[in-house]
């Protein structure tokens, strides 16, 4: 409320000063972007309400801390995806070596100051555990240097989306913090589409936001452990009860009957005849009968019941049981076949991690525009910079078999050329398309141009 509004309210409306102060303070809490938020009752939005979301975050974090199987489920996924770590190289379409080197220096600096070799794998673990990854950015206004932070998803109040497109996530509204308990809103990093902005066409915003295990009209992500949380808890209870049962079987019981003894004499006899720690004893007179009974569940094997529960958990995650210290029911052939689905799943997650990393590196590159001294790339040239992410392989390749296979393929393609079944150019394209199995990606257009130039 400005001075003119206060004057009108006081002189003409007769509002007392103490009420004006209350109105002024209340105005600072008005959330002007409420119109952009979606109602929980909207039919075109799925997702957890804040209370349910916070509860599921507590549940999965507790499982991570206290349940060894849950922790290992996340660790195996992360170990495969990150392996020995991600690498990158920087190239450019029709860019000079000097311009490419400028881009590489910016990205190298971002990688170094954020300790990506050490911390990026942990970010992948956070994403898998929480279902969301929220990283605020701190941009140096002098040289455009970018540092990453981290926001716990429990501090998120709402995820703001475009009212006409739920997939377009514009802001993250945080819960009130500090003395005044005022909420704060962060713009999600995305391409700036404001034509009059100096950052038009470049990545711009206050924080990165990534989510997993969600559908198109569900802006918030869900933990990898949430679907298995109840089964993991029941498996814990089953294991505890089984151990209690085994412990009871390992103990010795003694039934002592004292003829004609009353309660006082029984207590005196017990004091005179102490019992060892591993021995359980029940002392009584002839009026009391004592029997040790155990439930009969048709001779069910507890180990098979535990295995059943464990496989329900592993099946919901896509893991084969021989990955979790239970290879007695698996041979080499079945192990290979059972590993195919989870490898597909892991590869899909790795592709998303590659996208996350590319987005971060490209944002760091865009923030150097018009800020970093000696940085001469234009907006058009920035868009022509290519950041290639080299992801770790899931398994060691047998190069003897690969080499033999490629040689046979080459012989067949040569025979096809001699028989006029294929042209030399087509045979080359087929052979080059198979070379990526050794981990080397060939740009077809560039390679074809180089071969043509070499032949000429």
C-alpha cells in the first residue's frame, strides 16, 4: 500500500492507523501467481497432494536408512548408470577451433567448480530416491560462472505449470522459510521466449527441475522405492519374525514340577537353583501343567516364503533374483535372459541422466554470453555448439567376438558389391552403422564427406 492509498484510506474511509498497518503487512503476503496454479480437483492433473508427497519422502528415506535391500536397489541402479563416470567433448558445426575452445573452457570451469566428478553421481541417487531433483543456480554477474545448489523436495509447496499445458513447468514454489514465513518462487530453467529480452533464445531461470516415474499430466516425480515400500516393510517384518522363530528353536526349555510345593517354596527353590542365560525354565507344582506348542503350517519352509516376498519386491523393480545373492535357481542361460529387461530400464534412465547433464552444461555455456571476458560466441554460434556426453558402458564387451562379427559382415558386404546387390556407398553406411557396438559414434554425413574427399 503506497502513501497515496494510505492517505485516502485514512482521511476519506476513516480506517485507523493500526488497521492500516495490518493491511500493509498482509499485502506483502499476497501471492500474485496463484492464478497459475492448478486446483487439486482439476481432472486433467494427477499427482500427490503436499501432505502425501511429504509422507512418501519420509517413508522412502527411512527405507534407505534402515532397509538394506531398499538401499541396495538404489545403489545397483546408480552403479550401472554412472559406472566410472561421465565424460564429455565439445564440437561445433561450422565453428572455428578458437570458438570451440572458448566453449570448452566455460564447460570445463563449470565442471571443476561444481566438482561434478564427485557430486554428479550423488545427484542421480537423489533423483532416484526422491523422484525429483531441484538444483538452484547461482550465476556470477561479472563472468557468468554458474554454481549449483540443492533443494530438498520436502521444502516444495507447489509445482507451477502452464494452465493450458501441464507439461510446461514454469516455477517451483517453496514453503515459507525464515522469520516471516514468506514463500519463495523460483523460475524453472528453460528457453527464454521473451522476444524483447537480452537472453531471448537462451536457457534462463533460477533452478533446474527434473522428475521421474510420472506421467504427462503429473508434474511431480515419485521415488523409485515408493511402489515397493509396503512389500519392503512386510519383508522386514517377515524376516524379524523368522529370526524370532529360529531364536526360539535354539533355546532350551526346562519344565520342573515340585510336588506339594506352594508359591513360597517354588520361589525358594528357584533361588537355590539358578538357571543359565540360554536356558528357559518353568517351575510349578502338580496343579499346573506346562506344554511347549508350535503352530503347524503344513511344514512350510520359511526360506521359500522369504524368497517369495523378496522376489515380489525385486520383480516390481525389474531386478532378477540372482543379482541379490540368490543364484541357486539360475543358470547362465536364464541369467542372461533375465538381465535383458532391467538393462533396457537402466539404459532408459541413463539417457535421461545424459539429458540432465547436457542441459546443465548448455546452461553454463549460455550464461557466459555477454558476461565472460574474451567470450565471442554469438547466439547463433551457441546453438551450433555440440556437447557430446560419453556415458559408461553397462558391461564389458567381448572384442574378439565383435571383431569376428564385423569381419564377417565386411566380407558379406564386399560380396554384395561384387554381385551388384549393393552399392559401395550403401555398404559403407551399413558397416558404419554397426561400428557403434564398440562404443564409437560416427556422424554419417561428416564421414561420407570425408570419404568422398579422400577418394577424390
